[in-house]
């Protein structure tokens, strides 16, 4: 029972793994991790109670009959094996079949650990002793405190300098009979065969045995890395601490620690029959090589790989390093996400155009071929940072077909809100110039924006940021004259008016309202029928809402934002610009006169009001003049 349940909980099957890779890390599915962990805890509790009450030599497994029993003897259960639950768990632990979370849980609750654990404890002690001898100022790693832990007082495999060199240079220690005994491995493999062990338990071929040894060393390197990165002492001793002390220790200690990190990274040929050789250098990983992705992620996050590569090849070298990692199909989505985070933190200047182009093309290929939703979000966010005010890079990306790629990515039926939001933000950067907007129109972007707006226009309370970003991109697209005329014949205008009526600034949807006003202004400019349709049609109270909005921004809004007067004045100017545009129609202008717009707007610019913005004063005067020109009456508008 433990074997079946723990396999289904801790190590999901092929179908579950596809689910984990595809959807488990999106925001809406993130809580699905909790039931898996809770179920694992319950299974371990049940198994512990059973294992404590049943002797390991009394557990039998009945033989299941494939057909109906022919005699009474066949009805009796046949004893197939006599194996205890604890022995199965220990066999899997010794073969490092479990992931780091399961190994940590078994050790924390039941003090069950792989036999190789005593070696990693000895390696940790060796590292701490090397750091303690340096007598670093401030004691970055707190080596003396950690060496006093009970973990190091118990029995462990002590490692001196000579044995450390043997551990790193050869497999004599890790593949010694104590830890890698072929008969013992075969026996444990038969116990763990339900998990699909990779060992060739029944083979005497030397190549198969060599492959088993190399795969075993790879598993040990991953286990050692996870143990040294918080597995032994939590946040008090991690790989980051080892990387942090490298620049301040002696050359000999730095060489030893670099060799340890290189061994943990474990860059080797993908052919597991070849022997692994540790070099202590951190170079580009070849197309036929593999590495320990857990350690690679830690080294990238801490900037160690970047510093090592830039010593030889500057920033373009590190950009090519990241490009090669992003282009490899064998690299997991988790490591590619880490690379995206590192690239976003790079301080690329105007002189690093080659590095930006290299990274931009690599990220574009990730968007083209990857189906992992979270990776696509990170790649899009990284492209947003790279393309900001970079016209040369934008032109290069458009040449490579990014317009069609991003439009296809904005699928409202498949993409989640994060993917839609960052994709629309990227389009805001890409549509900054008219030549780019023409290319995006050729990729059918306006109609895709209308599709997104159709699916979210009535959900502004929950999906306000997606709708606001969609309308902002739409405001860029209507600057193309042909597209403005085409969109006027679609439900786009009615959708915008519906959003305008349901996005009051007082409800925290100020950005959405501002983008909607801007889009409506550009859409109705120069078209009297559209002015009447907006001002007097579907939402007859649009003009009243605009006046109320201006009053709200300029007199009543007191939200704690960095520069409230400037921010509120900008939103008020957009609303006043829409009023001015609508007032060019005589019918709308007469309605504005009937609403007594003159006194209401004059009070905003009167002396003693808290607003001191000349641009807003000019916008108010422009509204007065537009109403006066359209109606030729009401001279009190111009008295001020």
C-alpha cells in the first residue's frame, strides 16, 4: 500500500507529469499542490503506524489469479515475497529514487536517510573547516557555529584534503562496495522495480555496469547539491554562502571550492557510458553535454556563472551562454525561467546592442516552440525589458516575424490572464511607431483585440488590468486610419462604451477609464456620426460621466500616489480631450450646454481651487471654445 500510494503522490505518472509541466504552476492551479502534500503526509503517518506494528518478516503478498480458481488449493494465497515496508523504503532511499522533499520528510520524521548521507555530511564539514581556517571578517557562513551542530558530532564519513581530491577526481569513494555494491544494488533494484529503476540489475555487461556507475554518480551529485543547498542546515548554509566567500578566500581554498562547485554542476557528455572528468572551469555547455540543472539554477541566480564567463568574453559572452541554454530542447522549463529572471536583471547599456539582439532572438524562439505557460510569461516579460526604447532590436524582431507570433499567442480561449497581460504589454512596446503598427495590422492584431475585449468586457472588476492593457493597444491601432474606419463597423465601439460605463474611477479602475477615454477620442476624431453615437447614443450619459470624472480627479481624489496632482491632471486632460472632441458635434454641444457645463468647469479653474496646472486650464478653455463654435450661443462660456 505504501509503495503504490507514495509513488502516486510523490512521483506522479506520465499523465500527471504532463499536467505538472503544463498547468500546475499557473496562478489559478497553484493551490493544487496543497492536496498532494497533505495526502503525502497522511500516507506517511499510516505507513509508520503499520510498520511499527508489523514485523518486517511477516508481510506477505498474495498471488493474484488471472482466471477463476479450479480447485481449493488455488484459492489459498501463495507467498510471493516476504519484504517489509521499511525495507522497501530504505532500498529506494539508498538508490536515491525519491525527490528532495520526500527525502527531507523521511529524515525529519523517521530518521530514515540514504546510506550515502554520511559522505555528504563529511563533505559539508570539510567545506566549513576550510572556510573557518580563512578567519573571514564577519564570519559570512558562521562556520564555527555550524561545526558545533550535533550533526557533525555523530558518525559520518570524514573527508580530508586527499580524500576530497579522490572524491572529485574519481569515483572510488562513491562507487566503493560500501555504497555501490553490485549484488546489493541488484537486490534493492528488485525491491524498487515498481518505480522503474534505471539500474541494469540483471546485466553483467561491462558497458552496462559502467553506465550504472555514471548514472549513480549523477544522482549522488544532485543529492549532494540539494543537501548543501539548505538540505542539512536550512538557510544557514546554502550554495549561495559558498559562492559568496569565493572572492575573499585564499587561492588554494578558492580552487578547492571551485572544484566542488564544478563537480556538483556535473557537466558531462550525454552518453552515460563515458567517464565524467571534473575540470573546475565553467565554460559553455556543448550540444551533446548535460549538467545538474539544480546547481546551474543556483549558480545563475547568484551571478557566479555570469562573473566567470564575463572574465573571458564580456557581456556578449554571457548573452551567448544564455542563448545556447534557451535554445536547447533538453533544458527544463524551470531552468529557462531562471535564465529569464537573470536576463531581466542584466545591466545592458546602449553599447550592448549585440547582446540584446542575441537574447531577443533566443527568447523569441522560446515563444515560438515552448508550450509551458509560465515559461512563455517569463519570456514575454524579458522581451518587454529588452525592447523598451530599442528601435534597432524591434526592427530585427519584426524582420524575424514576431508580429504574427505574438498575435497567435494572444488566444483568449487558451491563454491565462498573465500571458494575455504580458503579451499585450509587449505589443505596447512594439507598436510605438507607425511602421510597426502597419505590420501588426497585417498580422490581424485589431480583430484579435476585439476578440479579447468580447470575452472580458463584462468582467472589468476581476480582469481590469487585462481589459485596460487591451484597450491601450487598441488605442494605438486606431491611429491607422483604415483600421479606425474598419473598427467602427464592428462591436468594438459598443464594447468600449460598455467598459466606459462600468469603470468608475472611484472604484479603483482609473487606468482602465483613462485608456478607454483615449481610445474613444482617437476613434471618433473627425467623424460626426461617431461623435453623436458616443455622446447621445448607446450611453446617453457619457458626457455627464466625463464631467463627473474630471471633478473627481481634480477635486475629490486623494489616493496616496507618488505625484497626485500630476497623475490626476493627466487623467483629467484625457477626459477633457474627449469632451472637446465630442463637442465638435452641434448636437452633443447643445447637450453639454443643457447640462450647465459652463459653471461646473469654471469652478475647477477658479481662484482658490487646489489645482495648479496650466495644461488643465488650457484643456478647459478648449472645451469652452469647442462648445461655443458648435452652438454659436451662450457667450457666458467665454467670460472667463
